[in-house]
C-alpha cells in the first residue's frame, strides 16, 4: 500500500488513485428543481445499495454500479436537502439541494376584515408565493397589490419578494362599502375583501321636545367626517340632568338616527355622545 | 424471629415506584430537549418588532419542535409531530416517517445547535419567518447499520404561526444559503 501511495505521489495522481481505491462513487446534480426528474451517476462495477434520504422521501433500492440512478419527480417534490448514499462494502454519500419550482399559488393574508374609513396604515396584506408542491418560492418575484372600491382605485404597487414574502400596509378609503384587495403574480390572482365602515361620528347634534310623558330627544342623521352614514346598531348615549337627578339612555342608530324618551318634568339639560365623540347640549324647559 | 418490614409513616412504596416510572420518560424528554441549543436574534424582525415574551415562546417551541422531529425520525413514529408542526412541514415529516417505516431507515440528530434570526414578522403578528443556521451530528441507519455519519451545517428557512397555546412550524425548508 505504501508503495502504491508513493507511486501515486510521484505521478501526481493522488486523487485518481484515491478513486481507484474506492469500490464505488456517485455524482449528484449541481442543482435540482422540485418535482422534476434528475439522475445520479455512479462509478464502479457490480451491485450496490442506493439510498435517497430527504424531505418526504426515504428510498432504498439495488443498483448496478456504473449506471445512472434515476430520481423521479415524485422523489423530489419537496424542496430541501437530500442525501444520496451508495453502499457496497463501504458507503459513499453526497448531498444536494432541491429548490422550489415556479410559483403556482399565492398565500395571501389581509387584515383587518372590517375597517373604519380614512384610517392611516389600517389595511395590510402579506403574500407568500408557493410552487405546485407547496414549497416556498425564495427566488425574488414581483407581487402586484391592488386595492379597489367599486368606483375608485386606492392603491396599486408592485412589491418584490424578499426571503419569499411581500407585504404592504396602507390607509383605508374614504367611503364605506366593500374593498377588494388583490394580489397577483403573473397569471395568478388571489382576492380578499375588506368591509369599510363609517368612522367615528362627526358633528353629532340632537334636538328635543317635551311631550306629555317626558322629553323626546333624537339625533340629526349621524355621519362620519367623510359623509358616511353610521351603521345601524351604533350606540348613542343621551344623558339628561334635571331636578330629579341624572338619567342616561343608550339608544341604537336606526336608519341614521337615534331616538330616546327621557323621563323628566323639570328644566333639563341633555347631552349626547357616541364612542369617544361628544355632541351638542340642549336645554328643555319645565313642564307647563 | 422474622424481621419485621419497616415502613416509614406516610411513605407508600408502590406509589413511589409508580412516580419514578412516570418521571423517567419526562427526564429523558428533558434530556433530549436540553441537547438542542437554540439562540434567537430578533433585531432584524420587521415590519413588526418581536416582543420579549413572544421571543421566549418562539425559542421554547422551536427547540421543542426539533426535539420532537429528532424523536419522530429516530423511532419512526408520528406522535411527536402532532403538536409542534402543522401544514406542509407536518405533511412532509409524516411522509418521511411513512417512507422510513417502509425502507427501514432512521435518522439520528444529536448535538444540535440552532442559530435563529427573525427576518420577517407580519404586521398583525400572525406569521414569523426565521433563518436557522443549524449544526448537528447526523447519523443515518439502515436497521442497525450505520450508512452515513457526519457533522453538518444546514440552513433552513422557517415559517412559524401562533396557535392556541404554542407557535408551530408550518414550513421548514433547507436552502444552500440565505
């Protein structure tokens, strides 16, 4: 053996001699794509056991050395690190990576599902491109984000993925109604919907009149500062302060207006609020 | 005269024995978990910053996931995969176990060291992307025969999402480099 090494060193063929000493060897692909077939070449002669170990696969079969080992698309459907191992008397191994294929779907998460109008940085979306085998596509691609209401385009931007993700954040629109949020990549399109609702009331005003049983108080039509009518069910709080003390009534908005009947016979001051917004104050005289 | 067996008041031997039996697997699990070293750097997390409590949970659950994965792929059993993995990661890990059961192979991951870097944390906090530079000793066995044995460094791109009581790994994809 020492003589063999000496001869190899003298001839400058150490690597070749090392190979000659090995019973078998294998050469893996430099690059492979998920779901695409490829092959591994082997050297040597006789039979050997071939193993493929990777994400989702653990294959073992007999092969003839010197021939190519075919790896099917099914063997390599998951992107990641694979080890090819060839064993006869000893084992030789080599690793290679399988990368994701072309984007075939977009995972698109949009928040929130319901948003008040005219809010800064209120709507955001995150998109992940995946290939047909659900491997994350890490090669940069452009994802186009578009936000449209029924009559206006609010936002349109192409964002390049970084580490397999693209995202945006923007303001909500001015008018209540459905907001279509679209992410597209080549011919792939994924849609989400966000419901834009009126924001806080603006210029909350009430009127009141005495009736036989007390005071009937009601709001003027309640709008936000963009002119959207507040949705039915929004609570308006009326507070009456008179000689009998203090009385509070919560009333829901119905078709833009909230009404309440307050029990008070003396001179009464009535104020109104909805959420964090205060309205005007009125004074109603005592019952004649 | 026959020696009387002495009992310590309040000490019940069968109960003690049962307790020891119950404790041993827990200690084993702790030992396996303790061998998985994980460090997490959250400085580059964007657009949302990762809160300290979240950082601790991610660390804890990522470490547990690798402990579980190592157990599943060593003993070819599905149970350890059920909590810490979801989505695609769970699918391919289960597929690997099924495939290993058929081929007779098993993986042994030891001396694990994971250097994690958070590179993306979504605005609403519902997904985090991590880059893991993992170093471990990997043995692949065909039955009892050792067919592969080496120390490796592998880079993983990881997507984790929060569940009811833990963060789960949804995507675990090895890449040549970041």
